């Protein structure tokens, strides 16, 4: 491992943090000035902007014939976004979950995940499949724009103070510069990380699911954490859910549409990683629907599962002797206990909601 690789890793991380700070600051100020709710900004502008590295990497990989990296990047990023980003953000501060996210955006994320599995079932996401995914993205964005304008028109509070031309230009510059720094920082970090991963003999699918997924998701990580620290909790949650929707409909769709013959799907991803992605998306339902926030212990649960998933992927790739024991512990103890815990949380939440409605009556 050369000194250049280490420099790329450190410089990339620094650019990501700075870019996320500029992105959140510019987006939130512009949203307040024009009356767009921060949640809509997080679900669209911030989410799609921070997913730009995934789009660039997946397109480049697909055109270069590295389908495992292209697909692994999308699937791994979606798993990471929920388990790692929401987990860490919730550990910092309990995250508010808006009604729209619970009732609309999370179901759309689950539906997009199931659609991706259905389209990949034959071992390939073809160009027609990609066109269908992109069409779904356009419908989703159009609805979010309409919803944001309707909420802005129905607002009863005092209008936000208009920005001067200088302030408008400065915030637009911060937004654009933030995007640029995120993309550049992710590229440098990924280049260094892939060099290290290949030195350890990891496969392209494992690289896509872990190293590249982490690298290209660092904009989401930095953006959501900084948004949480700054009190922009709607942006923190909306960024994750919106990014997952964009990854499936936009990145997988555009990549399959542009790449000759579409994107091939490895049997390992079809049998394990895509189902895990769906399970992680479904796991949001009991946590998101039983309260108005993601508690710290729930964030810790997500984070623990991401560590376990990554450990399994690496052990399986190396056919390590510890893999059977690790799998047995997860299957016989950890997963059942988590399922029981979530059922108790759901029951407690539903009972609390019913008592609340009874008290109001």
C-alpha cells in the first residue's frame, strides 16, 4: 500500500465532510427562502445529489463490463444507508420521522426493492427493465414537486424573509460546490479503497457490496450526520429514504438502460444480497410506524446488523472457518431475538396509539 493511496483516502474523507456541510447549509436555506419543506428537499435534491457518486461508479463499472461492481454498489449502498447511516444518525440524536415518510416514501422504497428483485429474477436487468425503473423515478420526482408546492401554498405561518441576490448566489454556489466536493471526495476515497481491497484478493461483488458501497455512500453518511447535528432531522431521514429510491429507480435504471445488454445479476446477489436489501427496507416499517422518531436503541440495533452483515459478506468471500459458527449464532439467536423485540415494540406502539385515541374521545 503506497503513500498515494493513504493520501487519497484522507483527502477524499475531508472533501466529503466539507461538501456535506455546504450541501446541507445551502439546501436548507434555499428551501426556507422559497417555502419548500426541508423533508421534500431531503427526499429529492439532497438525496439525488449525494447519490451522484453511486451513479458515476455504477455507470463506469457497467460500461467497463464489471456488472458485479455496478449491481453490488446499488444493493450495498441501500443496505448501508438504512443500517449504518440511520443507525449512526439516531445514536447522535433521535431522528424525527415525518408522516409522509411513514405512509408514502418507505412503502415506495419497499416496492422499488421488490420490483428490482422481480426484474433481476432472470439473471439480468435489461434495457426495457431500466426504462421502466427510470419512468418510475420521473413519476416519483413529479409527485414530490407537486406535493412540495401544495404544502408551500397551504402554509399558514409567516413567509420566510426573501434572500438578496448576493445571498441567493452564495447559497446556490454552496449547493453546487457541495455536490462537486462530494463527487470528487468519493472518487478519491473509492480509488484508494479499491486498491487496498484488491490487494487482499476480494472479489468484484464483495468490493461493490462493501468498499465501493461505503465509499460512494459517504456523501449520504456525512450529509445525514451533519444534518442531524444541525437539527435538520427531516433532511437526515429524507436523505436516506430518497437516496434508496433513487439508487433503485435512477441508478439501476439508467445503468441498465445505457449499458449494452443491460446489467447481469450474479446468482449470489440474487440469492442473498438483494433479499437482505428487501428485508432491511421492510425492517423500517415497525420502527417508523410505531412512533414519530427513531430512538437511539433502534439506531444501535441497525448499526449492529450492518456490522454483522459486513462480517458475513467478508467471511463468506474468504470461506473462513468461522463462517458456520457465525451463521448459526445469527440464525438461532440474534435474528429471532430481534424479531421478538420488534414485535414487542410494534405491540406497545399500537397499544399506545389506541390509548391515545381513546383518551381524546
